[in-house]
């Protein structure tokens, strides 16, 4: 796949993954503001002086440009998650590293009123197929604060492998938090792809 191309739209059974654009600001802002408490307790603090994209359209547009630039460089791929044309969350390939590593970290979030409907596991299967079959990556890692039960249910529904606990792994809401590391490799994807696609993507 040509990584310099625009970010593709990816289709699941119920969800569509596509890059966020400037015109998505109103929908994105509404979801982020409505879910502020639900989301920010699991996210890193913004840097001092950094504007909140949920409150500043220029910051949101800069965020979109940054994601587009990452895809052009092949270092990251960001997707909004949509169902029935409505924005409900995001899923991203972050820190894509090539060379001998060929790996990426996955991050995701979803609006609270959409959680529990298996939209995120579906989006994750769509993203895995893209990462392994289009980008040729070898390994994806998802790092989750142990008490974040909603995020853990996503990887548990897909029966992803837990590699263990990393202490004080990432700064979350101002605190260095332990994280459970879940991972999947391309070899595992080859073994499981047909079943995962049949369960989560095919009509």
C-alpha cells in the first residue's frame, strides 16, 4: 500500500472508519464535551498552554492536519468511528515503527451511550485487517489501565493475548499508571482472520 495516499475509508458490518476532517468539528465537539468526564480520566493531560480541540476549532483543525501528516509519513493512522453516519468515537494506530520492529500501538475511545454495543471490537477487527493486510505490520499492542473495565472488555471480546503488566507505564490524568499490555501478531491474525472477519465484519 502507498502510505503517501490519503487515509482510506475502512468498512465494518456496522461501523465506518475514516479520517476526521475540518467539517467534522461540530459532531466531534459535541461528543467530546458530552463525554468529558467519561473520557478524560483515561487520557494524558494536555501540555501547558495546549488548547483543547473540543473547545477550539483551530486546535481541532491542527489535530486533523497532524493526523494527515502522520499518515503521509507512515508513522500513524487516525480514524473517526461512525455508525449510520454519526460520529461515535476514534481508533488510531500510533507510533508506527518500521525496520525490525514493524509494530504499532492502538488507542481507542467511544461515547458512553454507545459503549456496550460492540462497536469498538468491530472497529478493532477492521483496524487489525488494515494494519496486517494493507500496511504489513507484524505486531499491534493495546495498553490498558487495569481498572478500565470498559476498555478491557474490548480486548476480552476478541480474546487478545495479555503479555503482562507494565508498572508506571504511561501518564494518565496526571498520574503514572500501570498498564496491562495486550498484543496480536500477524501470525495470530493469519490463524484467526477468517473467524474474526466472519464474526465481526461480514454481513
